C-alpha cells in the first residue's frame, strides 16, 4: 500500500510540478502582456496629452479668429458707411456738373445770340471795330482761348 501511496504522491508531485510550471509560464506571459500594455498606455497617454494641447491651441485659434471676425465686421460696417457717404458726394457732384453744363449751354446760347446781334448793328468807326473785336473774342472764348 505504501507503494500505491508513494505512486499517488509521486504522480501528485509531478502533476503539481507541471501545474507550477504551467502557472509560471502563464505568469511570465501575463507579465509580458502587462509590459506591453504599459508601453501602449504610455504611448496613448502621450497621444492624449498632445491631443489636449492641440485642442487648447485650436480653441485659442478659434477665439482669435472670432475676435478678428468681429473686427472685420466692424471695419466692413465702417466701409459700407464710407461708400454710402462717397456715393452721396458723387451724386451731389454729378448734379452740380449737370447744373454747370446747363448754365454753360444757356450762356453759349445767349453769347451766340449777342454776337449775331452785334454783327447786325450798323455802326461806323471805332464802334464798328470794337464790335468786330468783341465777336472775335467771343468766338475765341468758346474755343477755350484767352483774349
């Protein structure tokens, strides 16, 4: 009987030895897996930190762009007001030019009529020469020449 106890004991010792060996292998594999996961965690932590930094940078950029956008909006409103002011001035100048052109037309008409009338007045001597000179000066003035 002692042989059978010894055989059972030997078998159990071998079985326990195999279990211990298998558990040691599993432990080593788990340790290796833990090292791998720690490396992955460090990598992910670095990525996470970089992502947080990038997020903060992008938020600051958006804030700066919002401020710039508000400034540009204000500038745009000022420019619109300036365009309206300049358009008003342009309309006023256009009206003034039209008014001046109409006045020039009237003066030309009257001047031409006066020149024709002077040519029909019968005078002699110095008065006649003065009237001819006046007609010549009028024609020169219409051409933009100074007498």
